[in-house]
C-alpha cells in the first residue's frame, strides 16, 4: 500500500494534462507543440508539461 506521495501522484497536485489541454496554460498539447516548433513564446508551464510539449513537437518534426 502506498503512503503519502509514494505513487508520485498527490491529491493536491493538478494534473499536467486533462484530455489534450495543458492545465493552466489555455493551450492544447498540439497548439503548444506548434508554438514551440514555430519559435513562438509559450505560457509558463511545469517541467512535466514542457517535456510533454517537447516530445509531442519531436513526433511532428
């Protein structure tokens, strides 16, 4: 049985992605990846969100 945050998911943490929307950014994953590829500024995001965007952008390139 996991205790506290042993699983890496804590009840108080907001998920980085809900469906295809990056939580708190106002962008979908494809929109953020396109912005990254076009060298447009991205809104502030967590390290996990940034990694998701970079991986998605790499899959499109």
